[in-house]
């Protein structure tokens, strides 16, 4: 915990925005893609991907100048529950940067409750302070394009978090709170490069995303298997829909993980999946794992050596494939 706190306070965001960082959608990596598909197969989730019940994006940002991305169902729009509260966070800091809101103690406490505790009441208060039309227009803006009809939608928020009716559903799928994993990954990528509002605003947003108060999905998996990880995260849950998204930092490596699931067991999927994604970043390939959903035990990969059956192929042996979308 103390190591993570130090990282939070030191704000791992560049003092100047990295305007030269390459567009994330041009950074697909066939080796990382092969590893992602192997991880999904090892957890027996390939059928869920085929049926579009699971969408995943993984981005290695250890080298900021050379990000590597892989995805399955990357541009598939799905209901994302509370995950789009990150759009409210962005809207609030845009208002603050313009001098139209003040980041006083009350405002920051509301933002912390909205993100770390996923408070629906706090989110609804902040939506109305930021402005509903302002949020929708910001997501569609040329500055961010987090919702882009040409890429099958993306990050969307068109309803308060309560019983009130939606003020504007997304034009393509009629969702009130939606996302694609690629656009959420872009959000974190721009955040990490100081491109959300300003480098200082990006730093403050990342701090708010740290120290999550809800310990499930990605956080549960990492706390059990990789307890020294620093996690900057926003998740979401509603009925059978499960969503999680994070920047994960540990031992000099840094990556973005995003997953959306449309199945009752999706929360368990995400807890297991994040450990396999972590394996790919640290070992180059997922270690052999067995899904607890099958009732089979699975060894802790951190205590095992990579076997011949799970060793990664050489880069030369992998075909050039982009992410599924």
C-alpha cells in the first residue's frame, strides 16, 4: 500500500502533453494479439468472444513512445453500467480548466465518491453540474472523439444514474450508458500522456482513479495474485453486465486493460482474465491457467516456470493480425 501511495502522490503524468504520441488505433501488435487470444482460450472464454459476450483490450504502455495494443471485439458497443462515469470526470475537469467550475473540497469529494465508490448519487449531482448536453457534445467533439459513429460508437453517457429517463440515448444502439473497449483504452492512453484537458488536469484525474474502494473484478484478481500492483480504475455492474478498466503499474511496467462482459458470470471472468493479461505484459505469454468456473484448480503462475506448452512463439512465427472489431 505504501508503494502505491508514493506512486499516486508523484503523479506519473508528463509535465508536458505528449502530442507526438502515436494514435492508439495504429499501434496494434501481432505478438500481443496472439498472447491475448491464447489467454482467452486458456480460460475457455473463446466462445464468449465468438458470441460477442466478451470484449477485451490490452495496451502495453511501458514505453510511452511505442505503445502496443491488442483487442478482441474492440469496437463492439456494450452496456457498460458505471464505467462511463469516467466521462463525467472528464467533463468536470474540462469545466474546471475553463474556469466554469471550482475544484474545491466539496467538488473533489463528490468526484472521489463517484469514481472510487461508484456512488450513483454523486454521479447524478456531477452530471447536472457539468451539464448534460455539454457531456454528450464533449464525447463527440473533434478534440476527443470518444464516441465516433464511424467506429461503431464508443464511450456514451445519456442518462442520470437513477430512475429518471434518459435525456439522449446513443444513436447507434439506443444505450443509456455504453462503451467500446477501444475507446475506453483511448481514454486511459490520452490520460497517461497528459492529453485529457491538460497535463496537470490529467494528473489530478489519474489520482482520483487510484485507490479503488470496491474490491472485485480486476482489483480482486490483482490483489490475490499480484498484490503489489498500483491500480487506477473504474468498473461497472448492472444485472448480467460487468465492466472494468484500469491502468496497472508494477515493477517498472505499465499497461491498460479494459473488458466488457454480458453474462451473469462476467465478474468472475474479469477477475481471472486480468491475471492472464498481467502475465502477457510481464512474461510475454499467458501461463497455463484453469478456470475456476469449471471447478478445476489452477496453479498460481507467479510460482511456476513457463512450461514448453505455454512458452510464447517467436515473433517471426506470428502472422500479422490486427485486433478483432
